[in-house]
């Protein structure tokens, strides 16, 4: 059975990369986690002994720290889901086993599939906006192709699949440059510099400098003066304030719930109304916010020890550095494929004590993970249906004990409350709005609806407090401002 593991892992990497569900609001998010979990379960069934080294120990410690962060979490379902994802990474690191050349061949084959996708989907429609669709975002798409380039470089240096590697590698470079992902270009440049250091060849340094120059020119008129960069600066500033107020973390998965509280009055068009923030576009900052300083220390230790283990392996060093470069400007912990490749590379470098493993320990845990991912996937589907109709009566709830919020962070309880308001059932509506407020206390829609209902029921002080909170968080939210003006005018008349 052990001999099947490399082939199962190769199939799993390709399946995870290509898995999408168009009926979900994020086609490539939960569907890829389900594939990753199934692959891990198959690997466990083929595993008799696991390798324990400091990388895997640090990953387990990271999971424990994030699990303990639940004591400060506002929303326990989001906390549990995040811990489940980290647990999957830790188990996968223990059971993943593949030869370096086998992994490189898998990625080269995947690179050919990416190029086919580029030709059929993007060139045929003359739109490069869909390049990130396969991975949910263009940063992960660019990183996936950087992984392919690294594996092509390894194949050329090793002397096998040379011609194929040149063709696939060049096409992968195109895949990195077309979506204009600055994080992807940064990762590519970092890998070129590493290759130059390892190979001690001046031509590679010159090539790297040329690519960096081309990247700067390509991103004109200015790399920093873009909407996405402005949003990132806002995220980072608010996240730093969040860390200052919560040095032990706000709880895994609870960054988007706490963010409005620390970004009050931010000046971004359509913020919170059409523009939704789910992570700070920096994995290390996300871990710092949610897991505190201990969480960041352990998480960063995973990378540091991985790099130390791979100090003589150019492929592994390049993959780890590329991941870290993109993680500085993107939320890769939410992206299953990038994380799966990272932990595959970390597993290649694992050299520790061999220990027997009890399948009856991991199998129930992975089955629970599959259930959680399944419910989250249903939530993704129902969120898309709700996003289309905007009517609670037209769909069934995607809520479960594992997903109390829609994908955009609005509690399902708020939608139920809105439905009860339309049915003139204020008592049940108030219960649902209060429940929604407990799950997401800084959501402006929840605050506005709760305030409006309390105002109609004569609880003016509560209503004013809710409206003021909503306006303080988002000054552009006109509904809350109008409701506040109305209830102030009504109180003056009543006096």
C-alpha cells in the first residue's frame, strides 16, 4: 500500500488544482478542501508509519495555539472551521510522501493543463480576468504557475523532460505575467535570485534584474497607486490596531468579524455595502491577528525550519520562498491548492523519527473534517443563490453549526429576521436580529435592522445606539444615517 502513496498524492494535487463548483459563490474554495481531505484520507489508509520531525511538531503546536484562541473568539463556528483547516494541514504533513522528481513531473503535467486552460478560456474569450477563476484569485493562479516554473527548472537541471519543461515553463511565465499579479511576479523574481545564488551564474542575476525591470514597467503608472494596494494598506493598518488591542489574538477565523471595529470610518468606495473584506491580504498578519504573537511565532517557525531542512534542495527552497512572497500580499491560508503544494514540499524535506500510526485515530477526525467541509460547501452554494435572489423566501438556509454566516459575513439569522419583518412577526424578528448581533456585532446591516426594529417597538435608546454604531463604522451607509435622523426627529416630536 505504501507504494501507492506517490500516485495517490500526484492525482490529488492535480484534482485539487482543477476542482471547481460553479454553483458555489467561491467555485474553487471549499471544493478544493473537500478534494484535499479525501486525498489525505486515502493517504492515511495507505500509511503504516509517519515521519515526526520539528516541522510536523511545530505544525501541531500551531494547531493547538489556534485552537486555544477560541476562548477569545466571538463566532465559534468560524473558529472551529479555521482550526479544522489547520488540522488538515498538520495531518497531511504527517502522511504525505512523494519523491522530488515525481512531484516535479506532477507539477509539469499540471502546468500543461494550466496552459490549455489559458488558451481555451482566456485567449478564446479575449479576457484574462478569468485566469484566477480556477484558483479563486489571480495571486494563487500566479503562485501555482511559479510552482510549475520551479519544477520545470528542476527537470532541466536534472536532465529529464528537458524539451517539455522548456515549453511548459515558458507558458507558465506567460500565465504569471498576464494577470498582472505583483505578488506572483515578486515570487518569480525571488526564485530567480535563489537560482542565481545556488548556481553562481551572473546571467541568472541579469535575467532576474530584467524581469524585475519589466515587472515595474508592466505595472505602470505606479505599483503602489492602485485600488487593491490602497485596500491592503487599510487592512494592514486596522490589523495592527487589532493586534495592539488583542495581543493573544481575536480567535481563528474571526478577523473579518472584528475588522469593522478597528477600521471605523475608512475611506473606501462602497465599503461594507458592496466591498467585503474577509482577510487582510497577508497570511502572517492574519495569523498574528487571530492567533496572537504565539501563533505567529510558531507559524513562522514552520517556514524557518522547512527552509533549514531544505538548505541543500533548490526546488524546496524556491517553493517555500515563493509561497512566503505571495503570502505577504494574499490570503493563501484560505486557498487549499497553494497550501497543499506547500505542505507536500515540506513533507519532501522531512527527516525525523519513523513512528507507527494508528489509522483509527486519523480516520474519524478526517471524516469529521469531510462533514464540516461538506456543510461549508452547502453554505457556499446557498450564499450564491441568496446573492442572486436577495430574497430569503426563495431559498433554503445554508446555516449549520459549522457555518453561521453567509460567505459575505452576514449571519443567516439576519436573513431570517428580515423574512419575519416582512411577515409582520416582530417578536421572532427581534430574536433573530439579536442572535445575528451576537454572531457579528459590528455588521452594519445587522446594526441597522436591529435599530429599525427596536425603534418601531419604542426602544428608542437601543435604536439610536445601533444606528450610531453603524454610522460610526461606515459613514457612507445612508440607510443608517437616515434612520438615525428619523428617530431623532420622532423623539423631538414626542417630547
